[in-house]
């Protein structure tokens, strides 16, 4: 397996995974997938202060997962999903690994079933 997590093109991978590690930030990203929102709109479903939500937004912004505009007094945030592509690609390598292992396990189980069927027919 190639060490793509260490490739020069994936320098932001650590920041993306760190941002995604928090359930509140994942919920914020899910909310922003439906469209841009202000800090107040994002904070509404959470039992936390607006400054606490703003801290989460700063982490997401540093990771490149959201961008924020200045619209008069409002600073709407919007999802910027491109940085997740590097994370998905990195995880895809492990998906191929596990798929291969599951395919081998399926083959072994089929062999065991055939052997059991032959053994039962001879008994």
C-alpha cells in the first residue's frame, strides 16, 4: 500500500480528520450540506453558546471544509467538500484492503460449505 497519507499533496489530511473527529463538527457539516447558514442558524439545534459554535466553525474553516463570507452583519458559512476527497481517497485504500480480505473469507466459507456437504452425503 502506498503511503499516500504522507504525500505532499495531502498536507491538509490531518486537519480534515481532526475536524471530522468531533461529532458537533460533523453535525455542522451535515447542516451545511443543505445550504449556507449563519452562526445563529447553525447554533440553534445545539445546547452550546454561539462563541462555542464559532470555535467549531474556525476549526472547520482552517481544515478547508467550510468557507465564510461577510454579508452585512451576517457571516454565512457554506460547505466546501473538496478537502474531504483526499480523506475519502486515503480511506479508499483501506476499503480495497478489507474488500480483498472479505473476498478471501467468502471463498474459504464456500470451500467449507462444499466440504461439509460432501461429508454429510458420505455419512
